[in-house]
C-alpha cells in the first residue's frame, strides 16, 4: 500500500488579551518579578475570560479559524478534529465537540479529545500523520488549547507563576509528490513511575470534588518542580538525539527547534545538551508562560507569521508534561 506524506497546510493561534504580569501575582502571593524571571524566564501570561468565550473551545475556535483559512479551506472541509486539552470545557461531551459547533462544522466529522498534558499536541501530530498517511482522512484539524488558569491555585506560588492560557492550531493534509513538506518521524513516551510529580489529583471518578475536597482546599494541581525539571531536560534531549540519529541527521540539518515553552531554563538546558545554537531556538515563554499543549503550535504560528519559519525549513519539536509524557517530531514545514 502506497502511503501519503503528511504536511502542515496551515497554522493559527490565539491568546486572550488579558495580561497578568509577575508584579500582578506578587500582589497576592509571596513572590517577586525577579524570582520568577530568574527561575523561569516568564514575565507575563494571558488569562482567558469566560464571559468573552475564552474557555478552551472558544480560544480554539479563534486559532482554528486562522489555521483553516491559512490552509485555504472552509470549516466543512475538515474531516476530523483532534483536540489536545488537559483542562477541558467539560468532562463530557469532549471539547472537540464544543469546537465543532463553534466552527460551524455541519458535516458531522469525528471529534476527539487527546489528554497527554503538555505533550498532547505532539501525540496528536503523530496520530494525525498516520491517519493522513493511510488516506482514511483528508484534512485533520489538530488544536492544542489550554486554560491552566482555571486549575492552578492562585495562592500557591509553586505553581501559579508558571501557567498561562492560549491556543495553537494546525490543519494537516497530504502533500503533493513534488512537495518537500512532510512529517518525517516522531517518538512518543511516558514514564508513569513519576506520574504523581505533576498531578490534578481530585475531580476525576476516583476522587470527585465533594465538600470535603473543598474544605481541605485540595481541588488544585500540585507539582514537584525539581523532578519535572530534570526529567523534562533529559527526556526531550534524548528523544531529539534519537530522532536525529535514526534519520541520519544532526543539529546542523535543523533550521528551527521548537521545544515546549515551560520554562526558559528547561529550554536552555535541553538546547545545550543537543548543542543547538541559541539562534535556532524559538522562544516565547516570556510572554505567555507555560500554555501546556498549546505552546508548540502557538510558537510555530508566531514564527511562521513573523517570517522566521519558511516553507521547506526543517523543524524539530520536543514536548514534555504530566504523565510524565514526552515526545518529539521531526518534519519539513
Ligand atoms: C518550579 C521551579 C521554577 C522552581 O525552581 P527551583 O530552582 O527548583 O526552586 P525550588 O523549588 O528549589 O525552591 C527554591 C526556593 O524558592 C521558593 N519558591 C518557590 N516558588 C517560589 C516563587 N514563585 N517565588 C518565590 N520563591 C519561591 C521555595 O519555597 C524555596 O524556598 P526555600 O529555599 O526557602 O525552601 C523549577 O523547579 C521548575 O521550573 N520546574 C519545572 C516546572 C515545570 O516546568 N512544570 C511544567 C512542566 S510541563
């Protein structure tokens, strides 16, 4: 069976207008702009406003419309929605179904949420690639959209300084035989032995949110930052090195490295391990903080829009998140 080759047809992003700076946070918890910038590189983050439909599906609809338009398509050309989301609109129906309605898609295409935390969009890219390759789907909308602001405890300085809201989207389809754009290879992983180092422990079926959870103020995410930090660097670097090696490439062949935008120190340490020149690394964590699975597609769109990333460039994505999940993708844009 001849397989199609998958390409990114169009990109889009959306960040809410409302900005929360480090100084804003320092008004309510014991932290400082200096501490946050030094440890994370983050200066500010965006916060979604539900009254303006800036929940996960609302942000995703704005990013997706841009991606669909940039792909030269109409919403009803989409035949599958893959929605990477850790903080969904509702437990069910899935957020992809809310998005289908908001995009005015009436063709009743499949709509699926993916939860692999911050790595979810890279997981989705691997799944979408396989579906386009086999020809079962023609135009897949893959979004990563997150509203971490709804699940962090704004009184917990360990976590509240790190996260922000936003959305990134791409449309994937088959590339022409003459087209150099193609998803080349990817690696996915998860180390469940460390799953409790980044966790939202309550609110699922095993521990629903009841009065006792609220009384103990246990309804928020919790994190062991140092375990997450070390594993993020090690795993992202090793996935990238493995991908390059098995495709007989080196960092010299990469035009742009887009790592998950969790923390500037994680990005720099990963880049150093890979011996990646600083000028090849796309970074916007200072403006948006960690937008979880939205961070790579949003950074991709930003760099395409401002002209840094061009058609034919070789890109390397690396992601890491709760699970502890991880993944990397190598492609020609
Ligand atoms: C969270 C993180 C920034 C903390 O940095 P760190 O250098 O590991 O700092 P530590 O946790 O050792 O804390 C050092 C001190 O700063 C304090 N501290 C923690 N958060 C603080 C904050 N926001 N402001 C001021 N002080 C803070 C700690 O209480 C500790 O104080 P102590 O020495 O008196 O006990 C870092 O571990 C990290 O980035 N981890 C990865 C997190 C991440 O990216 N998660 C999402 C992955 S998808």
